[in-house]
C-alpha cells in the first residue's frame, strides 16, 4: 500500500516502537502502585518519556507533561480549565472539531473566529488583533491546518496574547514532531497533541504540555497512587490530571517514537516532507482538471496537500484510489471552518499527507494514477 494519510495517523512507525510496546506488555506493571521492580520499571519509563517530551516541546520540566488518550482529550482539559459559560473566546478560522465541538458544548459561550483570506500569516495576525478584547478569556489556535498544511504564525499570536494578558491554547496536532514547539517561549497555557501522528507513537496516546503557571482543572477523577488518604485529587502536576491506570504499552511506544524524532530532528523531517509535497504539487499542477489548495509561499506549508478534481466527487475518487492501493483521505477532515474559508464546504477536498517514512516514489505513484485517470 502507498500510504499518504499521515495527517490522520502515522501508519509507518520506527521498529523500536513495536518492540518497546511488546516489552511493556510483559514487563511493566502500574507505575506508582507498588514497591516492586515491575512497578518501578514502569514509573521509570513514564518519567523518561515525560523528560524526552519536555525537551522536544520546550516545557519547563517533565512534571508539566500530562499523558492523555488523544489531542482531543488534552484540548478538553485545556478548554474546560480556562473557559466557562458566558465567556468569550477567540479561535482561528482553521480549527478542528476537537476545539469547535468542545466550545459548542459550553453554554452561552461567545466564539469569535479570527477568519480572513486563505494562507496569509499577516492577515491572520491582524484578525486575531482585531478580535481579542478585554472580555476575551482564552485564545485557541491550531499551529498547522490539518486540511491544508498551512502553518499559522503561532509565535506572533503568542506574543499578542502575552501583551494583552490572554491565555493561549495551541493545538499542535499537525506540528508536533515536524515543527519546533515552544511551550515556555510562547508562554502558552496549554499545548495539546496526539502521540500517534508526527511523534510516531501508537494510537490511544496524547500529550498536554502545561505552561509553568497553569493549574488545569481535572477532567477525570480517581486513583493516582499518590495522596491516597485525600478524597480530592492531588493539587500538583501531573498527578492531578492522570486518574486511573496508565497506558504503559502506549507510553513506552510513544517514548520510542519521540526518541526517533529527536534523533532525526524536526528540521530534517520537515525538509523531507516539504520536498515530497513540492514534488506532488508540481506533478498535479500539470493536470488540467486538478485544483490545488496551497500557499504561494512554501515556507508556510508543511507535509499536507489538499486538492480537488473538477467535476468529480472527492470521496469517490479517494475510494477508487484506495481500491488501487493508494491511501488518502477525502471530505471535510473534521474542520468545516477551514472549508468555509476555501469555499469547499460542499465538496470537501482530497488530502495527501506524508511522513518521515514517505518516499518520492509514493507521491509520483499518486500523480501517475491521476494522470492516467484510472477510470476515475
């Protein structure tokens, strides 16, 4: 199979991820729940993983790293810690349903969308500047659009939030492991991400990096292995956010994935992904019926490319490509606001997305399939 859907999940993993997970299944008990070697080994693995993540994500320390089941889980903790009924928040025009549906569930919330023309960092920054006011309780912004691979000016948005004293939540689902994430430099309140995309960990893992001053409200309550006499959750991180048994096979696999990313380096991974997307865009741009959605400035593009074939249904095309061994995703990609900006709310797009394991021959095979029309 030619796999070009890494924005959904990275299917190809470093081999050490599976080895680490297999070892965890047979050797790790619950961390913090016992004084014996299998429990201690699990606790050490979890700590090493937090330490690697803190280094990669620019967090103040390993205690600021919360393990979650997904980016969605982490975003729920972050949003519900800062936003209440009757508040006002500002979001970008590219947000995923993990953000917008969570906000929709909070009663009487005013949601301002800093929407502007496609793929303009200057216009995006100005839109945030105009929407944030004294009533704004939080700003929530994706680092990279999952639909278009467009990189938002998160550093400048973070500076604006600091100047105006507004907490910032960053959705790094498409950037962690590919672009620098700078939790403390941005002074972000929270940065959420999955473990199974650019960090090459297994599905069912996620991370919430908390700013040094953040005090998140527990989303789940229960046993933590610490402060067991108390009937309240511990007041300190990460224990206050990690009720229940840890997913140690997931954490072990995530640790191996993060080690892989740090060994290769995000700059090298990004350069590889950009080169593949540039090649694909050049090939598809030669086809008369294909419409591409990508920035003119390639410096604000990551490893994702959306396109449509005029007069053809995107999901049908994607399904037919899948039947021939080319895996992509079609539709709205759980981000309807981005499609409103692009004018593709009715059609959606076909999305190709690459990873560190994608090859030149993969994108060329997709281009050849579309060029030959393959009865599509």
